[in-house]
């Protein structure tokens, strides 16, 4: 009996050690430093109810963190309708989370590569559009709402974001992709009060060619505007001035600029600052405030590695106390 007891004790010790090792490995697998996460278009939602930060972006995954330094995940949180225009496995780009009237909304770009809506300059244009999903909690799952589409089916649109304008109505602000119009735009569309669909027709805010800083070379080698509009995000300065950060290129350099609305509304007119506001090869930014009140900009770094973009979330300190947004030093959690 003594031998049986000793054998049982040894088995229990081995089992406990194995469980501890498994739990340790699980924890180590899930907790990842922010500078080790490969992610384009990182957007961070601080949620006061849970005391957690939630990060989304391209790829349709979600991470969560208590301190911005170590992140748990990634988790799949977007549940789309396989019978909709998106198809069974849509690509997901530039997801953002927004809390509004007690619910959480997932603004993202969905692409169905099996549906071609147009061919321009020899390029087949896939069915792509900004869309919104909803959840009762920040970590999802995020589900479709009433309307199957928010934007015209014959237009490739992307990078939708959220804004309540001076008329107190909700809007989606998004990009109409340059692949079709050859001069990318940023546009707005009114949303239903519960964000379950859109109202009316899209309205132009500005074109890529309006920017004084984004440039490229045409086929003749002549200097011209860069066609790309990417990643709009709206904010107000400490003085109440309405601004927008957005991303494009200066030749082969990926970077972010800023524009301000003279009317203080989405209708503009939008006046562009002459120079970018972020260092070269940082872009697709958004703004959020930490639980201790610090304003930060989340962007991704941009590096071309053998023809593939390598992008990592990065944070910058921001001063919005005056009439203009001022980007400060890198913030290391």
C-alpha cells in the first residue's frame, strides 16, 4: 500500500508540473510585446468598462492589453455572412473599434477576391467595400447588422472610420480607391442612427490631387500628384478645430499628412498642411487617449523586405492642446 501511495504521489507531482508547464507555455504564447506584432493599420480602443486596450487592424484579428506593452491574442472576432457579397472568406483590412451608445462597432474593409467589379488600365478590380459589424462587448464577436451594403457596389472603397459631425448625425468617412478613378478621394456618407446602414449618397471631401505633399512620377518621368488616399482619421484640437490625418506616398516613401476643415464640419473645405507630420515610413494613424490621459498616435512602421511590406505597430506622443496637432517622440510602453 505504501508503494501504491508513493506511486500515486509521484504521478500527481508529474501531472501538476506538466499542467504548470502547459499553462506557462500558453501564457507565453499569448502575451506578445507590441513591437513583436506584425500588423498593418493598428487601431487601439481604450475601454473604461473593462480597463483594457483593444487593438485591431488588417487581418481581422484582435489583441488586448492592460498596459499597451504586452498583448494577449490574436483572436478572431469578425463573423461575416458567407452568403453576402463578401463571400465565405473575405479579406479584412484596417479594422477599427468604436464605442457608440452602449454598443461596439467594427469598421473594416472587406474584399471578395472572387468577384470582379471593373477592369481599369488592365487591372481587374475586386469587390471591396467599407462595412460595419456590431457587438455588445469590445472583444466581440462582431456580427452583421440590417443592411447588406453601406456603399455603392460598383466602387472599390476602403478604410472607413467614424465621426459625429456638427449636425449631431453619425457618418462614415472612407477612401474611394484610386485603382478605379485614378485619383483617390476621401468621401463621407451619413449613417442611420443605429449605424445599421447608410443614408443617401456619398459626398466628396477631397481628392488625392489636392495634396501639396504627396508626389509620384508619371510614365514620362514627370513629377505629379500621388494617386493614393489611405487611412483617414478625424479629431478635434484643444481649440475645437476639426482635422484629419491621412496617408499617402512621397515617391517611394510612405508617410502621413494632415488637413483641417475651414468650416469646422466634414463639408470643409479641407486645407492641407504643406508637409507630412510623421517621420518617413510611418503611416495609417489614429489617435487615442490612455487611461492616465496621455494622447497617443498609433501607426505602423513601413519597410519593404524583398517586395513584401513588413509593418509593426508604433506609438507616438501627441500634443493637441493648441490649434494644430503636433507629433512628438516615440512612446515606448
